C-alpha cells in the first residue's frame, strides 16, 4: 500500500524501496492489469498498479494506491463509510441503499470485520495512536460494539497521523495505509 503513488515511483526508480520479505531492493518489473474502482461519489476510476520484483529473493509485489483495497472493486472510502455506518447501529440494507451498492456486497464487507478482525483493527489503530500521540489513547471512549471501538480508534489514529505529520490525505485512505490494506482482509494466523 502506498499513500503517494508518485513518490513511490520515484523511490522505486531510485532503488529506495525494500522488499517486505527479505529487505532486498525492489526494482520495476511490469504493470498489474487495469482495474476499475468505484468511488464514494459514484464515479469509477481506472487503476493500473506498478509491479515490482525483489533483486534478492525474486518475489513480486504490487504497489497498490492506499485508496484501493486489495481484491475489492470499491475504494477504501466506500467500505469505510459502510463500516462507520454499521458501527453506529445501521443495518446492511440501509447502508447499501445510501451507498448505491448491492446489499449482498455490503453484508459481505460487514461480515468480514466481525469478531477477531474488528479487534485486530482496534489493536492496530491503538498501536499507531500510541506511537503518534500517546495522550489521545486515554481519550478513547468505549463504544457499544467492537467495530465501534475499532472505528473510534481508527479515527483517532487518523487525526494523530494528520496532526503529527501534516498530511491532508483522505481518512479512509490513511486507514487503509495504516492497516496495510487489511481493512477487510483478515491477517493470516501465525
């Protein structure tokens, strides 16, 4: 996940991106297929992410813009809006109608962030928050659901990130970046 695609391209060309597996230097390799991603405002945007290959272990990586989620046709802002609405107690049908998405799609998103994954999202957010602005951790108020706690902590982490680093990136794009693109994708068990 890359927050700034242009900067990532410059870093890739300059040999400054490291392989997440072995730490070797990532090199330009090819391009991923074009995919169309739906935005919150109803528009669609074509995306063609850059592929890279590690010069040491030869694994390949895709530099996906953080506003896109892996294996998802909707932008992070769309999925985030659904999660935030559900955290306030709204059901999948009403959320789907508001977002102009199929109810089954929204229901699938909400099911993917139940239980352990919602708790993982909360833990990741609190970890980032503690690193960026520890005094805000004490200001987190318990919410009625684990997803509510996660969304609350993610919002605080976004605030801290923006305040500390002075970036004006969209909130759900930052959340996708902070979670390593795993907003909907559970972390594999160790």
